[in-house]
C-alpha cells in the first residue's frame, strides 16, 4: 500500500548538517541572507528589487507582476522546495507616500529555510496582485482575509469575498490607515446593518456538509443550488 | 387473618379546624420561588468570561446550588441568557435570534465589561453593550468577573424574579423590535449609549 502523500522530512534536502540550530546573537540588520535570495537574483534579475536581512530573516522585495512566477519557481524548483505557505498578509505604513506591501511567508521544510517575499503596490492605481492559490491551496482563506481587511484584489482567486466581516459590510477595509477606528457609520447605523444580516446566509452551499449529499437532493433543490442560492434565504 | 386493612389513601380527609398539613401562600410567591431556584441558563460564551462562567458551573463554585446545573444549549428550553464575552457585530443577529427563540419568562445577564459596555473594544467590530440588541436584567462588572461576581449577579437576578408580580401586566411582554430598522431602542439612544468614555476619549473618529 502506498502512502497517500509524500511525508516531508524537515531538513532532508540538506546534505550533512540537517540538525536544527537555535540562532544566537542575531543582529538587527545584516547577516548572512538565505541562499535562496542569491538564486532568485541569478534567475530573475531585475524582478528582484531588494534583499534585506532583518533579525536573521531574509526579506526579498519582488516586482508585483513577477510575484506569481517567482513564488511558483520557489515552490517547484528542486533546489528551493518552498512547500509551505505560512501566511499571506499586507502592510500599510503610516506614511501615506509609502506603497502597500503584500507579504508572503514561505517555508521550505526540506531545506529548513524561511523566506519572506514582499511586493509593493503603489496607491494611485487599483490594488491588484496575482493569487498564489494555484500553487498553494492554503492561500484561499489567507487571501480572502487580506482582501477583507485591506481591499487588495487577488487576481485568479476562485472565491474572493469577505471572510471576517459579513458580506454586506459597506464601511470599507478596516485595516487600512484611512479607516477610522470606530468605523465610518454611527453606532446605531452599524447595528441596524448588522441586525439586517441573515445569520444563516453567510455560507455557500458548497461550504456546508450538504454539499456531500448533493446528489441525493430532490431535483428542484439541486437546480436552486446550482443557481447559487444561499442557505436560509 | 390478623392483618389490619390498609387505609384508603384515595380519600383525602379535610378538616379545616386542624391546621396540620396545610400552608397558605400567595400564588405568585410560590411561582417566583420556583422560577428563581430553577433558572436554566443559556450560555452564550464568546471570550474569556466564558472560562470564568465554566469555573462557576464547575464543582468548586457549583451553580447547581442555584438550580442552574442544567446548561440549556438549546435556547428554547432556557430561562436566562448569560452573555459571557464580547459580541461582534457579526454575532448581533445571532444573539438577537437566540433571544427571540427563548420562551417567556426569560431574563438576560450581561457578564463582564465587554458584554455590558464593549469594554476597551471601542472599535468598528464590537457591539457597545448587548443592551443595544436585547434587554438586559443584570450587568456583572469585571474583566472577567470572578465566579463570586457572577454568582452575586445571579443572586440579584433571583431577587428580581422574586419581586415580580403577576398583576404587573407589562412584565412578560415580549419586546418587539422596530420592524423597519430591527432596533428596539431609538437610534439616538444607541449612539448615546455607545459614546466613548474612559480611555477612548482620546481617540479621534476621523482616523489620521
């Protein structure tokens, strides 16, 4: 009987020294960068804008249009094997001139490497970045959260809609710097809009267990579900 | 043979002149006594207050002493809604529906600072006190309140139950929210209830 998936052994690609070592006396700035940074520079050239080492972790700034190719290469190439997407998030700085950064945290289990990839999006144009969902399925909800909080559109995401706030939320993107802490509407209006939401209409049928029983449902119900009807409506 | 016949218990002897076996009481006292000592809680635990609530229900503090050991996770068999923790706006329709599903007579306890006022979470996502959504009988302060605090609140609620009178015609009326806005108190009142105080005075609404 074959295993249903390949078991990842941490450090298995490191020949010789694969024992994990706790870093000590790590400087704030500088130090040896992740070897992947040099590989990226050799492979992608000017698409790699800058490489920083902060607290011993390597940040690679990449061109937004090349981000998908770079991450795909990092995932697929045998010399990198970044098989684990830890997080997708974004950073907006208080300085409004600064661009918004989209951040991917990547980890290579076979090489015991960690890499932070950043892409800068200037603010005077639509915030769009390719989705990495085609590479890492775990990017699904991470990108949805990033879209919900920052309003960044991940092009190619299969189901890009709000995940934390309810779908009818109209006040904007809460983690943006121009978003007031208490929201844009008065408390009564916020409450009125929240109470108007149907608490059972937040999930598509596909997300519920009823999706498993789809074939057993009556024909008319199947047709309604195919039309994209939500539960509770 | 030598057996004496059993007395027939189907026959109740009534002798008004002997006061044995009889108690005269007010009906609403008896009803309230029964209600106050068998409040079935509907725990609505969303945050750290729920941990203290669980401690209150466990053996050391023992909610069973108040006839509350039966946690009613179904709102339709519950008497008192205990909201333990902060309620985000996304949960507002949920707690409203749970409250509407509970049969009368019903009471609500807002446990902790978040459920009562929103606490430090004076932000875009958190309801500034569940009394803007459902009527609340007892507020328990604390962040989170200790089990003794919750029990004190429960005893206050019992006292409130004991004071109810059946002749009071409005006391068991279901509060119907305004069908258009779904709010049951006027919007300016909600805005006033949610006014910032304490540390939040120093925050500006405009952001930057």
